[in-house]
C-alpha cells in the first residue's frame, strides 16, 4: 500500500507528461535535429551534422533587417493592443455593473473569432483597397483627391490586421486580473483622497501586472511567428521572420527553415524571460 501511495502521483501526472512530450518536446527535438542537416535541390534532407544553416542565418544582412522589421511590428502592435485591451477591460470590469452585461459584451468582443484568420484578413481588402470603402469615403468627404495607396498592402495594413486579431489576447488576461481586484481597495483609495487617475496608477495597474505580462507574452509571441497576416495584408511587399520561414518551407528547404525556426524560438524565449524578470507572474498569481 505504501508503494502504491508513493507511485500514485506519478501515475496521475503520467498522461499529461506523455501528451507534453509527444506534442511539444518531440517536435522541437525533431526541428533541432533537422536544423543541423544538409540539403540539396534534388535531396530534401541529407542526414549530416553541419552548422552551415545557422551560419547562413547569422551571416545574412537580410536576417537582421527581417528581425528588425518583425520586432518593430511587435512593439507597435504591443503598444496598441495594450492601450485598447486595457481600456476595454477597464470598461467591462469597472463600468459594467452586472455580470450578465459583462458576459454579453465580452461575447461581442469575440465575434470576429467566429471565423478563420484568413477570412478576417481578406475582409479588410474591400475596405482598404484603392477602390475600397475607405478611399471612397475620403474622396466623398473631400479629404483626398486621389485614392490613398498606403491603406492596403503596407505596414499600416499589416499592423491594423495584427491589432484586429490580437487585441482580445491582451484584453482577456487583463480583464481576468481586474475582476479579481477587491473593490474595497478602490473605496479605500477614494476615501483617502486619491483621484481616479491616482487610483488607476497606484492601485489598479500594479494589481493587473500578471494580466499585463500574460497578455504581452501572448501578443509578442504570436506576432513574432505570424506569416498569414503579412502575406494577405502585406501583398508580398512586407517581410517578416515567419514569412521567411514559410517561404523556405514552400521551396522544400527544411534544414534552413528549421534553423530559422530555432533562432526565432530563442528570440521569443528571451523576450518572455525579460518580461518574467520584470513581472514574476507565478509570484503575482
């Protein structure tokens, strides 16, 4: 009985450990192994240990420019989604009084996610295109004489698509942190003479740090690896790391794509570690 009681926790954790190994660790190990393979045009994979793939990644100026563009996208999208997500979460948590309306409005925010990413991206094309609704409205209002070209197939449209897609990923963790704040703390701050902005800055934001960190991790990690939005709204004119990897895969260049993927994974992990050093999510939760 003692042996069985000692082994019981291991048996309980075994199924999840197996799932974690098969669907997470094993694919990463395979990608690491393939990243050291050689390849040729007539032979996709040549089992051999070579550092040439990583050498090509770090010796190419295109790699650094692509990472610079992608990181710039990340920072801009992070700022925009943080402002929008925090504002919406604040409204739902502190200005919507009833739980029913909170649920209803929260479901309204999820409506865009009822369709696929590709459909949501394509939906922007007739709105932002040269002959789209936005240009037609601007011309009718007399704000422009000719259609605005940079609304579509530009960095603006890519960032707009990112914000449209990922604001909810920022909003949900922040909202979850806000609804757990003890309202008596807000009343105490008000009784102490604190203004609304002082209460927000000194009470609400510090208590929302776990949500802010988790939402930031979601947004930064997803944007770093995204290529669908860049392909659809960038019109083949905007570069990103995810798009570079997808292009290599389309040409069946699996080893360099794997090397690029591992470098991207390392960059994302470093970003997450930096966030975790600023906010210890485990301790805050």
